[in-house]
């Protein structure tokens, strides 16, 4: 259940962040910019070493790890022009820009762009790493993340928040070319209960659900939808 391609991409990102020192000079903003978008799912609150509990927690953490793409802009003051805010981070010939544009219907469109040569000696030419949209408080949105230095979609992620119950629901899809190779569905409730479903393509192969006290159950399925094994932690 460990999403190897995402973890590899996040490791590259972390290595890039650690290798640079910030050279950004803050610019005074005349209009209040939006907060950097955050989405946080709650996995089972447990210290259990049960493999299924650990796998479930790792999958939730992998999805939450998408927020790592915005860490490089923490502490950077954006510039503003009309309805567009731009966070710019520069170091040693490398530039990363986060661009947020307010939408007429509310909310923002977002884009992360790399330019120049990074610490791994890879050169980017205004390459878009990520784009997507959120509402004004980031309770609902969509991200698309691209294969390194290409326009090929690596994954997309959609999330929504129930306005009545504040339940957070997410759909995470990893692509192999134009084909969905892996899907995760996450449900996170305010009482610390939740559910994870994993799909091989579009076929459900795994499900886990957890209670507020951290205990949980799990089920594995074959390609025909029959339960092949199950248990609890």
C-alpha cells in the first residue's frame, strides 16, 4: 500500500528543500493574500504495531504528504498584481513560484512552477509541477501533479468537506500514462473515525475502517469482489 512513486517524488522535493538556503527578500503586500492551502486527513490514532494499522496510517500520511509541495513557500511574503498573488523562492540559479489567482466565483486557482537548475543539476524551463483549485478556505479542491519535468499527469487528488458534518472526503488517483493504476478513497470524521479504500485500477482490493479509540478492522478482496482475508487491530 506504500505509494512508491509519490514517496520518491516527495523525497526529491525534500532533498531540494534541504539543499537550498532562502534568498528571498519579502515584498509588502497591499491586499491580504490567501493562506497556503492545507488538507489534513486523520488516520487511526493508535500505537499498534499491527501491519494493517501501520499500512493504513502510512497511506493516510502519504496523502497528507502532498502538502510538502508548499513548504518551500512558508515564510515568503507574496507580491500581488490585480487578482494574482505570487510567492517566489530563489536560490543558486533555481526559482520556484507559487501563483494563486482569485476566481470570480470565489476561491483560487493555484500553480507551482520551477525554473532554472536545482541542486540535483536538473534544469527546468518554467515547468509546472502542480496546478489546481480550492475554495477560499481550502475545504474543497483539486490538485494535479505532473511527472518530473514533463506535462504527463502523475496523480490527481480531489477533496471535499461536508458543510453540515465537516466530514472530509478525498479521492487520490495515481496514473500510468492515461490509465489509473491506483486509487485511494479516504473518509475522515471529526470524531476521529474514518475509512480507507484502495483500488487496483477501478477494482476495490482493500478496505479498512477505524474507531475513535484507534481500533480498527480491515478486509482484502479479490478481483471479483469476494473477501479473501480480514481482521482487526
